[in-house]
C-alpha cells in the first residue's frame, strides 16, 4: 500500500476513507482534519482560551498536541483521581502528562481530588454507595463537575475533551438501545455554553480510536497504555466491541452511525426541547445546571460523604 | 423450572419476562398476550375483515391460528413466489399452508406471481437487475405490492403479517444504524390505512422468534423449517445475530430496544411529518402510495420486465 500523497510506503491505511498515508503525511493529515472539524462545528476560534482535559492517554495528549500545533491557545487540566489498581495508574498518568507539558512548555493545571475533597475516587465511590460497586459512575460525575468548575473559575471559554469516534459511537449506541431522548438531543461535537458552564467540544470525535493511537505513536507522544483498571467489563467497552464487529464486516459503519445521527438531528429528525422542558436549573450549592430538584448529583454525593466522615 | 400457573414442569422459560410456563399454559398465554397487543395498539376489532399474509412459516401460520382461536374474522393470503432453491421451497410452503387452511376450515386466497406477472420472483429479479444479484429486494417489493393490492381489491379492512420481535428489532436496528428518518417515523405495530391502502398490523411484534417457534411446535402446527434459500447472508440475519449476542449478555435488551423506541416516539422524540412532506402520492398506474415521481417502484419494475420480454 502506498501513500496517496507521495507514493512512499504507507504507514496507516484507513479503509473507511479509502486513504493510505505515510507517517509524515499522516502527521499532517490529522491536524488538517481536526482543523476542518473545528471549523465545521464552530468549536472555537484562535481568540478563545481553551482548556484541554488531559488524562495522560493517547487521545487527550494528542488533542493537546494537535491544538498547539494548530496555534490555538490551549492549556491543560489534569485531574488526579487517586486510582492505583496495582499499576500506579493515576501516578503514572500524571507523570506522563507533566512530562508532555514540560517538554512542550505548556501550562498545565493539576487538581487533586483527594486534596480537594478529602478522598480519592475509589473511596468517594465506597462511601457514597453509587454505581453498583464500581467507581466509574462517581468518577464520571466528579470529572464532569470538576472540569466544568475549573473551566468557569479560571475563565476559559471552551473545555475540550479527547473523545474519539469509538467513544462517541459507543455512547450513542448505548443511548439508542434504550432511546434516551435527552441524551439523543444533546450528544454531539459541541455542547453550547449555558448558565455559567463553558462550551464543551470534542475535536477528535470523527477519528477512530486506532487513528489516534497511530497519531500518538507516530508523533512519539509518551502516553499511558493501560486502560483504567476499573474499566474492564464496562458497558461502554462491550458496546465498542459490538461496534468493532460491525465495522469489520462493514467498514465505515461506525462513522456512518455517528455522522448520519448528527445530520438527521440537524435536519429536524428530533423534536427539540427547551432547557425548561428538560427541567434544568442551577444547583443551589455550586450553581452548575442540573435536573435534580435542589442540589446537583455531585453536591448531593459530597454532602453524603461529609456526613459519613 | 416450574410453571408459574400450575406448578407442573415448565416447557418454556422466558428470561426477559422472568416467566416459565408448562405447555398447556403457554398455549393459553400466547393468545392472551396477542389479544392484549391487539387492544393496546388498536389493531382491529371483531367486526373487521382481516387478511393474514401466510408464508407457511411458523410465525404467519401461528398468527392465523391465534387470530382464529381469538374469534377474529381472519382469512389467509398465500403468495406463490416460485422459489425452488433445490428444496422445492415455494412448493412445500404452499402445501403446508393449504393443509393448515383445510384442517382448520379456513378461507385461503392463493396468488401465483408467475401466473399473474409471467415470471417467478428469481426471474423477475434477473430481468429487472434490482438488488445486487439477490432476489430479496424484488421479492420484498413484490410481496408488499401484492398484499396491498389484494387486501384492497378483496375489501379487507386490515392486512396482518407475522413479523415477530426479532424481525422488528432487526429492521429497527438497520434503520437506526443509518438514521433513516422516514422509516423511524413509520415503523411500528400499526401502519394506518391511507389512500386506498388497508391498515397494516403486526400482532406478534412483541414475541421473540423462539417464542413463536415454541408456540407453533406446542400447537402441533406443521410449518416449513427451512429459511428461504436466498436469505443466507442477508443483512437482516446479520443484525439478528448481533442483537442475539446483545440479548445473551443482557436478557430483554431486544424487547427494550423496540418498546422504548415506540414509547419515545409516542412521547414526541421525533418531529412528525405529513405525507406531503414525505412526498407520498398515488402511483399513476396502480394507485398505491409511492415516493417515486410517477410510477411506483413495483410498476416501474414490471414495465422494465415487459419491455425485456
């Protein structure tokens, strides 16, 4: 297989795009495509301040790398979750994130959940009894809350996360299997700013997971290879496997599923609803939008944790 | 496992309903449930004339059996497709259908496609060059057209087909993977009568395929075990397999997928459109509703076939 641009030996073959590229041209192509998606979905401009949520994994470090190469004003945010799992998971991912930031002279904010709230994620999960014995629900809730809080407090216009196509298609698949209307109305590359929340964007949402791995490796980005030790057996991984099966027999099926969804929604497939109809209002403690009656889920959880201490 | 109703040894265990029944109570339960679905979705009343599309398979013969046992006015329609496939498929399915009708003293209409249109399905498919070398597209088109035509010509109020949950979930899955808006707005247990088309109903749409097989066997209905010889490798079978995988790890997933879809649509998830917006109008030859500009797809195909002769 030869590179379409220069005829050299191709390093990456993307069946769904019928496109093969050598390493050098792949490293050009990915930022070009990202720029195209940023413009297409009106994600942000070069005047805006972007906070990139970085976990030390291939997607978020690549995203940060790409945005900086594209001359966007992007700082990093690392959330220390306090997950060990016998492999020093959080410790190692923080080390790699800090190393990446230092090597590239980038500004990195670090927030340690244990220092901030007294307990690391696994203990917050134990104490609050959320999520059927797995810390994933508490972790997701905490990360969302903290990313929103810090982006707002530090005055960032935009919060960017490294979700790739596999992530997005898996979430969409899960929400579609049970027809979760509220999620189907909101999931997408951009969640607009609302009532004190920064805009949220996913510039990598059209790249396959393996494309991002290829980018990180080709760029020589040192990232944490291990999945979170708690991720094994999760529903999202199960859905990813099902979608990968589909993709194997029907190359492009995953991308089509996600893009046709966005297109159909844009063309009015769904009946839009107002925030009021979704019953969203500011949490009485932290001010973030919530559908819960008084406190948002995060503040309710933290209240429970404080009472248990 | 014991029958929930009488404590005898259970013959059928339905994990998704957490319900096990003996043969006798299963044979009561299936018609009771069917009656419940007929009422719930306002399918038809005992005053209306129903035409049941029967293929000689377990679903359609069971449907006919159930409707007659429930005292509905149900006649049968068998379409002779002229498919042999080395196993005399059409011949055998017609023989079993006629036998069932005779044993139960039921009225059966038989329409032979070759007699009606000069060619059996496989040749219509060859001549018209539709469907990538497989006759399935032509077969589906022809069956839909003929069922509509005959129900209207013979003055039936309702056309009932034996689609089970696996059929419906598979179609829904395929349409969802590419977000086919028009289908998502219309697919369901009832398609209302419109412009000369009888109402179409699927009274078995909430039964799993294996539940219908269990019913047919328990009732001693002789049906054709073979799938259509052309069905192997079809997309709908592939989707059924994927959904079966999902069902194995998450019992009830298939039913939830279908029912939550119907519920979400009823609750206004989708933006409804008028026939006019869907661009449906009567075919200039046969009068059936179509989205094609002049002739409907069936009449266009038949014109092509006539020209080729």
